[in-house]
């Protein structure tokens, strides 16, 4: 495959439609700087899907559209088209049958970008997939070589350099398949995870539903027991209350007689209490007067006692203060004598410390002088040592360096000998003839195997596309099916619950009534509530008016003839019959808001509908006899009555519930029909998918077998080719390397002898220096020890002097503090002596008044005693009268309490009697309701209960039944139906899980096969590129060698490193070469990639710019050699490279900002010049569509 032409229009500077024909394998593009040559490279990158603005040299995607110039307006569209000749069938897949392939890309100003393959719209991915593995796919495609690409290859990390080899090996398409497979594996695992969650959730739901279904059966049984026990308990309670009420009537009569007798006793006790109260009040007045006299006498006595006590306390206080002052003066004398003794002791210590301080100062000065002399001597010895260190450093360093050099020469000589031995042995084992025969046989096998593989691959791709479409369609259908099934399940559950409530409200679960209706063939008759259609908002009003008729069956007139009222059920029954009637046209009538059978006309006759706000007394008074009104909220009223709806009734909402039931039944039917339709579609999809999967399972092993055989044979052939080239190259390389190693051995032996002689001389000098070093080290150590001892002595003397000075300062500070203390003690002693004299005078002045106050106190005590005697006599008389009054009051209180108790007992007895009667009436009503609800007969219940039946035993039975019901928890009445649907859903999910698990195993096996194929291809390609690179490098450099090496052991992610040795240099990595050497090495590697896996073309942009003329010449020779099999388009400024091209295209920019193309066939031009001596006029190629 080759590139036959490039078309451009509106792309960057190529505003006019321009065609670049490429008829030959060597085409040159020339022109001055800035004329737009590189825009051709940008156009090729752009049409192949390049999205990097940096690579396209733009800031925005719209910058590739011509943006105008001084003389031209901007255009609105950019177009580039590449035309490929595929007559050799290099492109496989859907386009293998086309001999010409056109790839076009268009971009409009609005951002709309379109790709075309052979004139048909396609995706960008279709274009990139088309060229994967051809050198034009992936971010590291090598078909376009420019200076920037060379620098990227030079600076690339080993992991990045690997990607170039992957593109050459065609691994990029395998890696793309691997990414797609990994994505499918992630999706499959996510689907499995979601499916596992659904299965876990459904499993838990199944367990719940099984329990709910069992509980529903138990619930019905326990509820029937509960209704029976409740009816029995009500009858027992009624029986007990009747016995209690008979005893209460006799007790009430007896209590009334006792109350009358106690009222008479209260009157007698009240008269006696009044007389005792009068006598007690008189005695209380006399007691108050005597009490006042006692209080006055006691007050005078208290004042005298207080005055005398105060005088005595004051005298005692003065005496205590005098005694305290005397003790303080004695303490001050003792402290003053002690401080004087301490002062004398401190003075003696100060004299001794001053003498010690003078002695310490003299000793410190002598030691510091000795230290100064020792330090001067140490500095002199240290200077001598430093001078020796400087003098001996260079000879010792030279000796050590020469010894290391000698060891290196010896190792190098040994390595050269070993290398020569290995190379001679290897050269004797190399033979290329058998390998050439294997390559010829492999070529014949590959032609047959390739055709077989292509056929199976095309069939597999078709099946895979159909399978993918089916899986997507099935996934969407399953999600829709699951949603529909959930909606149906929800609607059925709600419908079942509402139907149960409606049956109870309409007595459709009444066994006796249903049996009676069935005997007469009335069981199929609809109930009134099921045939009504009520205006919205008036359901409550109609339901209140028709409360007793909603559960009535609607019968025909013929069925009325068979009715026998004598055999009606004991619980009663309401029946309606169809007949002709004329509806009223009054919009106020309630019948105007209801649609139903004609029997409603009689039931609702005379009843009008009004709003709640219109219900007034005037409105009711205006009604005619037999007429009534009902409000929207359900209040029903006439002239002399009103009836309000029950808000807590279990039968409420019957009409509204019936409307909702009709809607739910329609929803269930619709969901069921839709579910059936989608299940049928899913079944058909599964059948088609199974057919395709069976076909794929049959094709996949065949394709894999064919591909494996082809890959194995191709790998064998490539390995043999590489092995052949390696063998031939290795034989030549071994000869050159053996010659080089012999020269290196001779040079190393000569250098080794000279190094040994020089090392002997340096060793003698080093020995003398070591002996001198030992002597100097000993002298310096002695000087250092002397200085250390003297420094310790100075430190000790300094510490001794500082200690004496601190002690002396402390003693002097203590003497100063004692002087101040003695002064303070003298002042305190003088002040206390003055205070003692004042306290002695105050004590003598208080002695005289104490005698007079004692006499006055005795007189006051005698007056208090007389007043207290009088008060005692009065109190004794009052106590007697109060005792009589208390007795009378207690007797009256006892009589009143007795009367109150009797009255309270009578009232409680009457209240209990009324409560009993009310409870009995309530129980009678409850018995009637229980019998109606459970379908029981009151007489049958009474007859079944024994006379000795105990209420507590029945209540315990009821409590036990209720506990059983409570333990059941919430009951789902639709559990059985839901359980069946959930089990079907579980089976469906299990089937899906098995399908996904199988698909996951298949995908993981595909990943393993891709990894094996990738390793094989990479290793084969690496060996082949390394061999070609080893051959190309010496041709470009005129000598030297280069090779590739792997950085790791894992062939899936190991990096690749380039090692090169230009002529006359050591081996090194490519990063350590000069700029020109880097460019040449990178070009050699890129050409090696091209030789192994040629791209449809090779586009070079000034690759020869950093090369000198000699290297350009070698570069051109290799390009000319490779052009036999590879198409080259070279953009250059170099004349030598221009001479290489058979066709030249000149890019000019005569009009500013607009590029034009001038094409010349060099061979025709040479012929024309040879014939007439004139150069031909350039031929401008027009744009052809």
C-alpha cells in the first residue's frame, strides 16, 4: 500500500484547492522558510485524527481553517483527503477488497467535523482502527519523521521507547482489543455485581414472602378465634353485671335510713358546743391581762441583768489585754538577746572569709600564667604538624591513585583475554546455510495459512457485531421487563388489600348471608356500591345516606318472585330490585349527583345536596315534610333531626374505595398484557442469541487454530530471518571485535609494566613520610595533654575563689538584716510599755459601779415571781374550760363525719348502680355488633356457655390469641401471589447470572490469549529491529556499533534502551551522544522500524538539517536503498537530498499568506534538457475531484 496523492482546500495557507500527486517512491518538497511546507505534514496528521493543538501548531481547533489575508477573506471550511493505493491488499478487514482507499476530513466554522472513508461518513475511531499496526496508528506512529520526533525519541524513557516498537510490531491493535476486552470485563463484573445484589435482595424477599404467606393463613384462623372469644366474653360480662345490679338496690335503701339518723345526732352536738365556746372566751380575756403583767416584769429584769453582765465583761477584757502585753514584752527581750549573739558570730565569720578570698586570688593568678606558656608551646607544635600534613598529602595521593590504576589495568587485561576466548569459540559455532532453507519453507506455508485466517476472521466479526446488538437490545428489554413486573406486583398487592377491605365493608365475607344468596341463585348479583358512579367530592354524602344499602345485592323482578322472607338470615339482609323509573331534573336533588340503578330514585327521594356553608336553620325550616338535605361533608338533616357521619367507622370510604378498585383492575390488566408481550420478545431474542453464540463457538476455535498456526509459522519465519541476519552480522562483527581486542591487549600490557615501575618509586617515598608522621603525632599529643591539665587547674582555682566570694557576700548581707531587726525590736518594746500603763488605769475605773447594779437586779427578780403566780392560776381555770369545748367540738365533728360518710357511701352506691346499668347497655350493644360481624346467634352463644364459666379463663384465652396475632406482625394478604411471582423472578435472575459468568470466563480467556500474542510479537519484533539497527548504524556512521537492550524481564511492560558506540568512542546510551550523533542514531532506529514494518509512506521534515555533507550522503544512500520498498516524501533545504528525489514539489507564497504548489518530474526534466538544452516550465497540478 502507498500514498498516491494529497488534496487540500481551505487548510491553513492552502486556501485554494490543491493536489499533491505522489507517483514515485522518492518525492521532495522544497521551498523557502515560512512558505507553508510544514502545513502539508500538519494536514496529514490532521486527517489521520490528530487532536493535539501542539502537534498541529494551533491554539484552537478552528485555526486549521484559512483565516484570511490582506487580499482574501476567511473561508468557512477546511478539507484534506489522502488517497491510498491498496492494490497489494495490505489493508485488511472490510476495506481489503478496495484497490483504492480515500480518507477525508472536513471541518466547518461551527465546529462540525466529519470523517469519510471512500466517500462514506464514518467515525474518527474507524480511521484510527484502519491504520493500527501500519506505523500510522497510535500516538507514537513513525511514518511521519520530523526534528521534533527525533528529539522525542532521543529523550524518551525506556517505557516510552517501547511504544515505537509496539507500533512496528502491530501490537497497538492488540492493545486496543485488550482495552476493549478489559472494559467489557469491567462492565460484565459490574452487571454481575448488580445481579448479585438483585439476587440477594430477591432471596431475602422470598424468605419474607414465604413467612408472610404462612402468617396469612394463621392470621385468618386466629382472627376467627378472636371474634368467637370476644362474643363469649361479652356474654359473660353481661351475666356478671346483671347479678351485681340486683344487690345494689337493697344496699341503697339501707344506706338512706342510716343517713337520716346521723343528721339528728348532729343537731344535739351543735348546741353543747355553743355553750362551751362562750365560757372559754371569758377565761381567755383574763389570761391575756395577767400575761401582759408578767411580760413587763420580765423585761425590767432582763435590762438589769444585761447592764451588770456588760460591766463585768468589760473589766475582764481589760485584764486580759494587760496580761497579753506583759507576755509580749518578755518575748521581745528574749529575741533581742538572741539577735545580738548571732551578730557577734557573723562578724567573726566575715574576718575568716576575707583572708580565704585573698589566698584564692593569688593561686588563680599563678595557674593562669603557666597555662599561657603551655598554650604557646602547643600552637608551635601544631604549626609544624600542619606543614607536614600539607607536604605529605600529594605523594600519598599519587601512590594510592597509581595502585588503583594498576589494579584496573590488570582486571582489563584479564577481561580482554576472557572475551577473546569466548568470541573465538562463538565464531567456530556459527553456520547460516540451514537457516536459509527454513525461511524458504516458511514463506510457502504462510501464503496458505493467511488466506484461511482472513476467511474465519471476517465471519467472526460479522457474528460479533450481531451479538453485541442483540445483547444491548436484550439488556434494555430486561430492564423494561423488570420495571413492568414490579409495577404489576405493586398493583396486585394493593388491589388484594383493598378488595379484602371492600369485601368486609360490603358483607361479602358474611358466611350466612352468602349461603342464603347462593341457595337462591343471588350470589352473582352485584352489590349496590359496585354499580354507583358518584360525582367527585360527594362520595361521603352519598355513602352516609345509603349507609345500610351499599352492601345490598341488586336483583331483577324475576328473582323477586323467588324470595321467601321467612328464611332470611338471622343477621338480616337488604335487597334492591331493578324497575323502571324517571329521574328528577332538579339539579339540587342528590340523585343529580349519582348515576346508578333506578332503585336509587326511591332511596334518595326528597334528599337535596347543599354545601356545608349553606346548612342553616332557615334552610331547614323551608323544607317540606319528608324532605331533607345532605352536605358535601356528609351531614344529613331535616326539620326536626340531624345525623352526622361516623368518622371512625371501618365501613367508611366504600364508594371511593370502589372507584379506586376499578382503576387498579384496569392497571393490573394493562401491566399483565404488557408483561406478556415483553416476555415473548425476550424469548425470541434469547433464541436468536443462542443461535449466534452457537455459531460463534463453532467459528472461534477454527479461527484461533488458523490464527495460531499462521502466527506460529510467521513467528518461526521471522525468527529464522532474524536469526539468519544475526548470524551473518555476528560473524562479521566477531571478526572486527577480535581484531580490536588484540590491539587493546597489547596496549594494556605495555601500560601495566610502566604502572608497576612508577608504583615502586612512590611506595618508598610514602614509607619515609609515614615514619615522620608518627614522631610528630607523639610530640603534638604531649603538648595537648599539658595544656589540658593546666586548664583543669585554672578551672578549679576559679571555682574555689568564686565559692569564697559568694559565702562572704552572704555573711555581709545577713549582718545588715540583723541590724534592721534589732532596731525594729526596740521600737516595738517601747510601744508595748506605753499600752500596758493605759490598760491598768482603765481596770481601776470599772470596779466602783458593780455594787449598785447588783442591788437593783434583786428587786426586779421579786416582781417577776409575783406576776408569774397570778398568771398560773388564770391558766389553770382556762385549761378546764378549753377541755370542755374540745370535747363538745369532737362530738360534733364525729357526728358530721359519720353523716358525710353515710352520704358519700349512698352517692357512690347510686353512681355504681348507674355505671353498671350503662356498662350493661354498652355490652348489649357490643354483643349485637359482635354477632353481626362474626355471623353468630346470641341465643346460641348463651346456650353454649356453661353456668360455671369463668370470665378470667375466657379473657386469658383471648389474650393468648391476641398475643399470637401480635407475634405474627404485619400481614400481607397478597403474599401468596407475590411469592409465586418472586420465585419466577428468581429463576430468571439465576439464568442471567449463569450467562454472565460464562461470558466473563470467555473474556478473561481472550485477555490471556492477547497477552501471549503480544509477548510473542514484541519479542520477535525486538530481535528483528535490533538486528536491523545493528546493521544500519555502521552504514550511517561509517563504523561503530549500536544495539537495543531490554530494561526488565516482563515482556508485557519492559522498557527499551538504545546503546550506541560511534567510531572511536566507548559504548554509551543515546542521551550521552552529541546533537548530530543523536539525530543520526534516531534516524537509524526509525529506518530500522520502517524496514521491518513499512508504513504506507514515510514523510520526513528536514531530518537532514543537523547533519554535515558526509552524513547527509550516507543518509541519502540508505534512503535510496529503502525506496525500493518504501515510499518517501522528504521536506528539505539540502541540495544533496534534493538530488535524491525523482519528483520535486515547490511550495511558494507569492501572494502573502497563500501557499501554492509547483511540481516537477526530475527525470523528464533531465531528458528534456538533454534533448534541447532548455529546462522545462514547471507544471502546476490542478485540483481534480
